[in-house]
């Protein structure tokens, strides 16, 4: 506007200084521009500060107090020693955090202190113990779509342990594999971000989404990066050769991980080269089945409490708990591999003392995988280092325990080989470090006296100082005649001489006043000042030397990251197998007999979660697909009342097969099981409003997936298919679905209230009927929770309503309506039903028209007088009474 004064000039035309244009703020903006998608924690002295929009973000997200600098810039800050907790809160809400540290001693700085971004923390790249759940993996996955081939490549890596894997699946299987991986963060190229399956994958994995530039997920760049990082000339040795999609995905993930470690000299030295995971060697479990069977978390609360994972968690190490989850989500399909696990569990069961000793030894081994990861990423603590040393020193004892178990020979050999490599490291750490290490190295105190002459010399000066100070105090007290004179030290004012006000007149002239207190004065002398400089220098030298020794040890640890990763895998395997043996003892589990056939023979089977909680109150049941007459039923229809246990029964059969193929014994008195290649479960009701899908649409979509992908070797459990629509539509669909599954030949358990479908047991070979027994008594029912042969034709829904506490008036009215809807027939073969009968309406019953209906159609109402119509109505009424 004409005549206006520019905002950055005075009315006299002189440029005013922008309050934001300070050296520190210019430095801050430079780092912020380099990491625009991160909240920048900017180290200033003893605080990490956030400015401008980042300050607003942390204020809103985690409630930090919002203040302003004198320049008017919004800011918020946290003490540097408490920063990890605040970072964790930000990461848990899906934010990315860049940590900018001071990399120069402020006392040596000429102007602004040198700073650098040393870490970029994202949901999937956490390594610090305080930021992680010890029993859960924390991985980052990258998805690359090949729409033309109908494929998806999923690369996943866990920065905290060094694990790196790649798998290939069809586009329809992407959601299922992401659900099984359960990454904390999913990386997607900008070119794939809008594909519909990406949204579903993010939802199934319950993870944060990060969009990456396409150039970072490129085959040529990926090959160059992979070869450069691991120092190889070809990728053939990894089995990925010239597989460009796999190379692009693996290279893109590696690029992302490197970007999070900008300050490292040898970043990601602990990462293993990418390993191809062959998903054809494991049982296929889709995302819906994971959810419906509550393998990892319950559908009601979303927590692990009450899940299969929670019930089987008898591991004593974090590594074992993480591996258990993997085994349950990826059960084996190779019978020899499964039976080798069963062999070890059986051997441990046979020798309870050996099992107890082995569990005790394994329990003394810390999370070596994540400690090695922290060593490689510069986040290891003194306590980590000592814990690692103690852990690897357990290997000789672990080997001795395993030698007593012949079935565990491969594990024993692996431990023996690792002991030769790692025990010397443990001995070095033990000789060097104190038994009770400090939490951090800021004040030293990690290394033993006598292991380093330079460190000992600095400590000697510090230790001798106590005697010198006592002597100096006695000397001053005598020379001044002040008996209460004290020589002391604090971190703020350093060394001082304290004299009470009553004796200030006796203070000699060479005492220089340093501080005034309420009841005393504090002084310094040239002699005490000289000592202070020497003592504090010795302390700084001792800490610097300890830090140097610490780096040397950490370097040794990092050099052995490969063997440490192998040790973690071996110990985790032992831990899980010991846990299975412990469970078998506690819960009376039995070893299943595995076959290559289609067997499904379970005697006295129990639900693993409910059995653990209810104990002897749980009612066991058989699941026999071969009847007493020798006929095989691949599909069992289960009918019975609500609340009687149909859903529990079909779930327990599915979980029994899953447990068996994971390597665990099963809750039954005996079980013979054919290997299951794919496990499908459709249980319960849930909508997906975010995807525009109703409850019934979700049900039909999941059922369609089953019909398209189930094979003869699959196991399918279905509960109440078709109930989300009209009765006739639902019944028709359920009938057709049953026929399709029967033709397929897959082992199927179908719980239903459509009693008409039970007729298929007589119509189709391979379809059998089972029902849940109840006891009727005084117009009430008692659930027996027993599965018996044959079908039932009643659901007892009104009775269940009474049990649920519906008002008596509602129950009475419901019975009246049910009675009025019941169909009554009287023929020579079928006796008439009493008016009070509550037989369920049979929708497939043939309709027989009453003769009165024909007479009614013959009437011509337009030509009838009122009296004629009245007479005709009376005749129709009389004919009804006659029948």
C-alpha cells in the first residue's frame, strides 16, 4: 500500500534487527529445514528446546508448557536427562523426532556451539530399552507393489536386533502378511500410496505410515546401496540375484534406516544381510483369522490379556517371548520340523530336573540381541555392557545342561560353537567392569581399579584428596584458632572454607570471600584454588579415560554382532521349547500325532485359554471326523443353543491345530492331526465403517476369501454365516456355502442356527451333524457344554434372553410371538403340535393351502350386497372351525 512503512524498517528507513535472526535460531532453522517431517529436539545447555510449530505440537500432543523467548518465539523444553521419556510419548503418538545434540564442548566454542542431528527416531526404529516393549518386536516394513504381476514385496527390519527379511506375496495376501509382521511403521512409495490395499494393510498392522520418495526405492540404487553396505560384489549369495523388486524393496528399507542414523561412523554394522522368507513353508493365516481366533490380542479389549499368546507365555527371556509370537503367527507345515520341536519338548518333560536347571540357566541370559543393537547404534549403557558380559558367561553352563538332552543336540552344538567365540568377551567385560555398574557414564564409576594405569593415576589423585583436605582443614583450624572451620565442596561453587559469623573476625587476610550464607561465610585461598584445579582436572581425566575404555569394549561387542545375533536366536529357541514343556506339565498337554493325511481326531479337547483359567470346570469335547461306522465327515455342522459353547468348540479345534504345528503340545487326552496348510476362521461380527463395509459385507468378504483359497488340506471354522441379512437370504447363502465347502473337501466346522442346513447331512457325503446338549427342567435349560452326534432343531433363544436378564414381560411376549409364528401341521404321519410348542419355524416346510382360500378367491365382492358378504364370511368361518 502506498505510503506504508515496511515491517522490517524503521520510519527513518534504517533496517531493524529481526529478533529471530540470531546465530542459534539460524542454526535451528537449518536443521529444521533438513528434517521438516520431524519434531526437532534442539539441545541448548541442559535442555532440549522446541520452537515455533514444534513447540505448539509438543504442547498439544503431550502437554508441555508453552512459553516464549524474549524474541516472541513460542518454545517448550525438557531437561536433557529426562528427554527419552518425552520422546517416547511423541513416538507413541506417531510423530517422528530428530535429536540435535551439541557436538562441541561449550567452553571451547568461539561463537555458536557446533551441533548436529545425531538421531532420527520413528515408530519403527527405536533401540533404547526405555522406549521398547521387551516382549514385542519393533520393526519397520517397506511395501513395494508390482500391480502388473499382481505381487507385493514386503521388506522388514528390526533396528534393535539387526534382523532383516524380505518376502513375496500376491496382492491379495499383502494385508495378511503385514498383519502377521505387525510392524510399528510401514513405508510406502509415493507411487503406491493411493492403492486401496495400502490403507487395509496399515489398518491390519495397526502401524504408522511413512511416504517415501520413489527414487529411494529403485532397483539400481538399491543394488548399489546393498553391495556397498555389506561390501559384496554380487547379491547372488543372498538368493536374490537379479530380482529387481526384491532388491528395490530391500535397498529402499536400508536407505531409510541409514537416514535415521546420520551421526554414526559405521551405521547399522549389526544388521544382517536381507534373508528371503519362504511363506510356502508355513501355515497361511490371514488377518481375519488372527483376529477371530484371538491369537495375539482379544477382539473385545484389543489387549494381549486373554489371547492365545498370553496363555502360552511361559518364556523367561524377552527374546523367547518375541520368538513365541513369531511361531504362533507362522506355524510350520513341514512335519519333520514340527516333530523335531516336539522331540525336544518330550525330552524335557521326561526329565523334570534337567528342565528346571535349563530354565534357571536361560533365565540368567539378558536380551543380548537388543544389547548388541544398542552397541552398534551408540546407545549402549554401562549396565547393558555388564549384563552382556554376564550373559555370555552362562554359555558353558548352558551347554552342560543341553548335553543331558539328546533331542537338543543341534542346539547344544550351536551353543558350544558360540561359547568358543563369545566367552572370552564375557571374561574381558567381567575383569574390566564393576559388579554394580552406574546407569550412565557421565560421572564414571564403571571400571575396576587396577585394569588401567592412567585411570588409576587420576583416581589416586582424587582419593588422596580426601586425606589432603582433612589435613588442610586441621592446619587452617590450628593457624586461625577457629575450631569450627570446615573445608567442603559442592558442584556449584567448588571447594570452599566455611566459617561461622561468630568467628569472622579471626579470618586471615588471604581468605577471599566466595559466598555468604545465613549463619556463615565461605572463602577460598590460592592454595585451595590450586588444589581444586588439580582435583577437578583429575576427575575429568578419569571420566574421559573411562569413556575411552568403554568405547574400546563396545567396539569389541560390535565386532561380534553376528555371533551375538545367533546366540539370541538359539537362546530364544531354547526358551520357547522350555516354555512349551513347562506348559505341558502345568496344563496336562499331550503330544499330538501328526500325519500327512486329512486327520482331525481330538479326544477330550479343551480350549487352551479357557482351560488355563477355568481348570477342571472346563468341559472337554471330542472332535472326530470319522464316525463309529467308519465314514469320514470333512464338514461338521454344529447346532445348539446360544451360550452353549459352539463358538468355543470350533475355536479350540482351530487353536489345537495351530499349537501343534507351532511345536507345542495340545490340550487334549489324545490328538491325531493332519498337517494344515491354511487356517481360516470367520467368527463374530464386526463392521469396517472406515472402508465403507457393513457387518454383513465384511462377513461375506471374509467368506469369499475362504471359498477362493481353501484347499483340501485347509481347516475352516465358521460361526453363524448369513445372520447379518434377512432370514431367507442368510439361509440360502449358508446352504450354498456349506455345499461349496463340502465339495472342496477341506476340514470344516460350521456352527449355525439354521437348522434346515442339517438336512445336508443326509444329502451329501462327507457332511456330518453334531449338536451341543442341554438339559430342560421346569421350563428352563441347563447348558451341558457337551458335543454329541446328530442335529438339534431348537435354539432356545428366549431362554437365553431370560438368562441375560430381559424383563419378564418381554420374555412372556417373546414366547407368545414365537408360538404364533410356529407352523403346525396335522397329517397321518406327523402328530399335531400343541399350541404351546416352541418348535422353530421350518422355512423349508412345504406350504399346504387351506380350502377356504380357494373359496375366498371365487367371491366377487363388487356384485355382493352387504348381507351377501356377511353370509359368505360366516360360511368361511364355519369351514375353518370344521378343520
